[in-house]
């Protein structure tokens, strides 16, 4: 993972589910290129939907990779469903709740729910609000691309990924991977 669209894994149920969160900050460059008018017609920066989907793909991909101790290179093969009903802006928090539907030698399928929490001035945080559903299909690329050579190191799960696992208290997942 070269760019991380999740900040921390907050729940992990092996073989079943993973939950990650992402705080959206005005300091993120991508917000300054994407604007949506609010109910008053004032343009405000928003997180692009493609990056919200990528946050779910990273959460789901880690869930899939953990099933085989990250010995296989897991890549996103298909977005089977992506519906987002609300924009997400600075000062809001995203929660990605990913569930494993199936896994086999060829790959895996996941489904997930995206939720948003707003941090309101003076009122504190709002309750989690569901803003979308995302279904994803992953490929174990080193198993499915017969005849092609890939580097020995796992180029999908490296760098920031190891830091994410360590900071989330899950570094044991990657040991020996």
C-alpha cells in the first residue's frame, strides 16, 4: 500500500470481519481539488468517492490477506457494487466495516458498509451514519497469472501497511508473511 486511506484498524474477527477508520483532514491535498455545493450553494471540499472506495478496498484487502498470513499478493480485481449517498468533508470520520463473503485459491469476495461521523462544534460527535455499501472481488494475483513472474517480496503488503498493523496492535498478523 503506497497510499493509506485508512488510519487504524479498530476491530478484527479472523475469517469474518475487519473495521477500520479514517479521519478526513483539511490538510489532505486531494480535498482541495474536489468541491461540492452545500445546501446554501457554498462550495466545500469533499473526499473523492474513488478514495472512499479505496479505503474500503484497503480494509477488505487486509482482511483477505490476513486469512493466508499475507503469503499471497492480493489485488483488487473488481468493484461489484459501490453506492455512496453522502459526501465526506474535513473534520469527519469514516468507518469501513468489511465482511468476508468467500475465499478460495483464486481470490475472495467481500462486502462492506461505509459510515460517517461528523464532529459538530459544541455538540461533539454525531452518531455513526451509514452512507454507502461496497462489494469487492479480489484476486490472488500470484496464483491467477500463471506464467508471469512477480517479485519475491509482497509488493502489495509492505511499507505503510506494516506500520498500520503495528499501530493497530495487529503486527502479529504479518509475522512470517
